[in-house]
């Protein structure tokens, strides 16, 4: 979606939209709109849209108003995003090719205006690449938004918001691509293309290098696949020289069959998004790099495919992690923690981060606990957990904290190794987090975000259509903006 700024409305554009607050008088609109809106029960509520056709300068125009709710609402920015997103949802496939959005009303600041445009852009993202027989009336037609009446500061605010949009769209793309197109090596290629010329430093480890480093857990997950595993690190040095970076680590299982512990076939196709943690980390990092964040940040992604061939690891195998700890693999479908434990250890050894946050579609138990409303966050540091939760609230990528602690260790102790990769059925998400905690060095603030219920949706949301939500990318950007810059 192109966002273009203009002094006046282009005369050849038929669709004109305006943002209004709940309770705003509509007296300056054409009487058909001013009288028709309340008759249709339009009150300016968040995401409401009302439209009509009126004559303006001897031309028939399609006029829309979108509600942003109460102007003093605590979640004003998110409400404005939803107003912009509602316009995109309504007109993306409407037959209109261009839309004018008049931001000179509703008392908007530059930041407010950028929030409207961010919602419009995020909600307009769609992936129709493989839909070759899509009916004409279902195809995307709206490709450009002309912004008029932009308040002072909008252009500057939009430059930042545009970087956030680009990173979030990159996350959506990675999660949407099918597993025959996106696998560890092509994930790396997608990132190399996206970060080309940005100033970010990319490091890629192949299987031989990981084997030399002793990453037996990660390599064990991928050994049943013909697709070679990879470790990808992206570093951005935008902060003070020598200052320790903030590290984000993502689980990147590009397809998860469950391995020998095979998943049931119904719904297995969804496992293309089991790399959602790595997708969030890659997209969040892209946003930071594009807006030239004044912080030192590193992103690490462990990339594997979990397949059940004759070389796949078996339930009962014991693997040695890079940290030296041994793991009894009781269930090959509890593979994400095996990928992350080596990625987390390597990240700490290689980059000496000041703090580390991992993102992973780790457990189905997380969906049972929180549904599709919150991601779960576990942490050894109260301050870090609070900062992440606040960033999630600000962006709509909501998090809810759950406990970890020594009481859960006994549930994952192995009789023949240091640790087993699954505990009993109770507290499944907590024992997974407790497993990861064993690989965090003493004194390092760490948080684990289990986002299994959040990266993909079977219904539209405030900034996404059905499918990939982009969850996590904006949270990462906001966290750095609030706490590291």
C-alpha cells in the first residue's frame, strides 16, 4: 500500500474518508452524511464505518467516516489504528483503486495521524501470490492512500511508523510462506534480501559449524530432514560503542511434523508457522534497523525442519547440548526447546547480552491456558517482565505473565540424563519455560514469550486479515524504544 501526502485532494479520486471521534458533530458534512450516519446508528465508535455518495464540485464522490472512539481514551493510539484499519478492510477489495484520507479533523496530533496510517497499511497487507483463479470482485484493488490535512509532525512520525509496518509485514510474509518455499536456507535468504544495504551484520552458521560448537540438541531436531539446519544472527550497533546488546532469540522450526512422535494429520498444515518466533524476531529487528534505532541489538534464530525419516532422532535418545548439559528426548514433538537451548547458549557465549528475550510457538498448552488473546511471558526478572508486558499493551501484542521456579524442576529431571525434554501433562507451558531457564547463565535477565496462540488467526483482527498476525514484531520494536534508547 502506497501512502502519499498531498496539499489537496486529487480530483480524480472518488473515495474520500475522514476520521471522527465518538460524539463529534457532523454538521460540516453533506446533509446526506450528517443525517444518515446517526440513522444508521453510527456514533463514531472504534472501527465503525459509515459511507454515502454525495456530489462535490459537480462530481459524485464516495464519502466515508471512520470512528476512533473517545478522544481521551487510554488506548487512543490503538483506537486510531483500528479506525485506519477499518477503512482498509472495507475498501481493499472494493473496486476503488485510490482513497483520500483527510486527517485534518478529530484533533489529531502527528503521532495520532501516523497511528491511523499504520493501521491502514497493516490491515491492507494480504498474500494472494498463489491465488491464480481469484474472482475479480475478490481481488485487491486499493493500492494508494492520499493523505490530506496532515497535522504538524505527521511526516516525521510516519517515517518511524513506516519502518514498524515494513518489519511487521516481513513477519507476516515469513509466517505465511508454505514450507516447500520457506525452509532454513531460504529463511536465511529472505533475511539477507530484506537487510541488504541496511548496515546490519548477518552471521550464518551451517551444520558443520554448529556440530563443531557442540549443538547436539538443535542438530538432533533437524537430522531427519533433507533440509539443512541453520543458525542466523543479525546484529545492529546503533547504540553506544561497547555497550552490551539486548538479545532476541527466535524458534524457527519451518515445518513441524512432530518427528517420530508424529502429530495427528488434521491441522498439521498449520505447522508451517512453527517458525513464528523467528519470524517475529526477524521482523522486529528489521523495524529497528530501518528506523536506525539508537540501541545495540542482536537477533538469533535457530532454523530447522522437524521430519520423521529413517535418520530422525527417536524417543529415548540422549543428546548433548552446546552448554554440555544432556537431554533425554522423550518426545520428538517437544522440539522447540531443543532448538532454543542451543540458540540461547550460543547467543550468550557469542554476544554477551545485557538481557535476553526469546519468542517461540512453543506449547499447545499455552493456547489451552490463554486462548488466542495473550501470549505467555515467563521471566527470572520482574522488571524485564513488566517492561515486556507494557510494550505488549502499547502495541496490542498482549502478554500475560506465568510463573517459573525450582518447584517445577523436579518435573523435568531425567533418570539417565541431566534433563528430559517433557514433563507430565500438568503445567506443560511452565515446564517448557523451566527447561529453557536451565540454559540461562546466572545473573542474566531473561524472559521467554510463548506465542503459540498468537501468530496465526482464523479471523480478522484490528491490524490483520485472516492468517498471519505479525505478532511480536511491534512488541520488540516498542520494547527497545521504551527501554534501550
